[in-house]
C-alpha cells in the first residue's frame, strides 16, 4: 500500500460522479472490506474527491456490477436507482436498474453524485471502523458543495446519521418528506437495505414520483 493512502482517502475521497451532477445520493460509508486496495486504486485514478465508479471497480478487479448484459443489482444502489428512475418518469424494473447501474451510476461524466460521510469501508454498522475520522471536516465540505452546485435533489440515506445530514442540507429532515434548501430538494430515507416499508420497491418508486411532483410545483 502506498504510504498514507487510507489517511488521504479518509480526508479527501468523497465517492463517485461529478459535483455538478443534478442528482445526489449521500450515505454513511462504502460497503465491503478491502479498504487498502480500494484506497490504492483511488490514488491510481488521481486521488480526486470524486472518481468514476466503473473505473474504480475495474481498478480493484471487481467487475461483477458493471459488465455483462444484465449484471446483478447492488442491494443499496438498487433502491436508490429505482427512486431516480421513478423521478425521471422512466421504467424502474430490475432490468432498467441493472443497465443504469452498469452504464451510468456514479460516472465521471454522468448525472449522479454517490457520496459518503466516511470514505473507509465497512461491511455493516456492527463492524468496527473509524467512522468519525475527519467527519466534521467532510460535513463542511459536503455542505459547501451542495450550496455551490445546487443539484436538483439530494437524497440522504441512513437514519442514524440524520443530524449530520441536516448539517449538510442546512434544513431539518423528516423521513420520506421533501425539504427545500437553496433550490435543492432534500430527502431523508432509511437505509435501502433496512427492514420495514422501505424494503418494498413501491416505497422508493412512490417517493421518486412525489419528489418529481414537488420539483414540478416548485415546493
């Protein structure tokens, strides 16, 4: 591992996409466990605050989610992409999700930001990880980016981090309800793989449609 790779990533790597994309998704941390390889690949790809999701996975030797006619959908991304497709008024079935994930999700020239509060990988919340490292600094950066680029919407997922998300959005957030901040529609959701009503595809599709209606009304 290159010296300081994980330390640099913990401070400066926010995820995938491009900041001026219209659709933002902000979560708690990347899944998986091989943080060393992931951070090394991030550095090889330039070590910038956002990189291309496909290129990063290829650099890590992980091609499952990005190749083939219909790659398997990643459980967290599945519902987020479903929400986005519903917002856009497009089919949101598993095939559509798979193709969007393969071709467009978190791309450097695409329409999404896929960002995290922490850059360090963990398989789940029960796994020990230094989630607080640089957290305050990263929240300030994300809040500044949100104010600067004013995306169409920002979805924040994972209820445990509501207070942090509210600092980023600059407004109070209620589960599944829209809140406007500087022209951006902000929404708080449970984590897509959490149990409950949000485990159903219909919950995410309905939310995407309600978000679209709110944007069309302007409130």
